[in-house]
């Protein structure tokens, strides 16, 4: 098995899908550098969950500036000095803006996004993790972040729908859609190895993987 053709891997999915955990294990397995979202460093995020309308724009702009900074460093550096695994795709940033901002705020956000917009290198592969809303909720509860506890099923359902629509039309890179409902890539070595095998076999622009389909 050789995954050498994947020099830039992105793991994506809605909150609770397990993208950061999988990205970390992939990076460790491949000896890769990591590009990670820094949700814990966003001072507006806990306040957003308490008062979404008041803090949505500040929260979104903080994430945008941080992601843009990392992508700028990526674009200016030598991407191919080593394998890189990221737990976010810059192109999906607008999904949260669409979900959380009112129309005037969204138009302001779009102006900022367009002014800052950089052409990030396209990934060699995107792993798009999917799971039912009930599974996402259970995983969010399990990780025990206080300000996430009040996240509603409706919010997760709308977010998951935006992700599904986004990746239905996404063509910038190959996408392996992963049904992660019955997969645990952190503690189950067999599940992780099944995924690696499926990545190795992938040849199309958009393929699907779930347990039993490798």
C-alpha cells in the first residue's frame, strides 16, 4: 500500500464528525505536518453559543482571518517539502457564514472574504466525513466541551445539509465520502487500516466508503 501520491490531504465534515481526530492520526501515520483549525483560540466562540445573534459575525471573522493566515503561509511556503494533513478546507468557510449570519452581515462577510481571498493549493484528496445527527450529538457530548453542550439537533441538521450540498458540487479535488457512523479511526486500528486501504484504491473524482464497502 502506498499513499505517496497524497501530498496534501484535507479531512472535512460537520461538527462532531471526527475530522480533527482523524487528521491527527493520519498525520502521525504518514509523518506529515498538520494544518489545524484553532477553535480553542477563538475568544468569541463560547460567547457565540450563548448569544448567537450578537457574536456570530465576530466569531466568523476571527475564524476567517485565522484560516486565511494559515493558507497564506501555505501558499508562500514549499507545500511539497513534506506531506501535509489539514482539518479544514478554506472553501467551506462560507457554510458557517450562511448558517449563522443575517443577510446584511453575510454581505459584509462576503466582501471581506472576497478582498482577502487567496488561491489555496487544491488538495490531492478530501476525506469528507458524514454521520447522522444523533451520532454527531453523541460525539459532541462525549468530548465534553462546555459551550457546545447546548448545540441543537436542528442546528446540526442544517449544518450537515449545507455540507452535503457543498460537496455535491465540489470539483476542485477528488473527494472520498466516508460514512463514519460505525467507524472509529482513533481507537480501532482495523477501521483506520480499512480507510487507508480505501484511499489507496481510490481512482475516481468522487467515491464513497463505509464499513463493509472497502
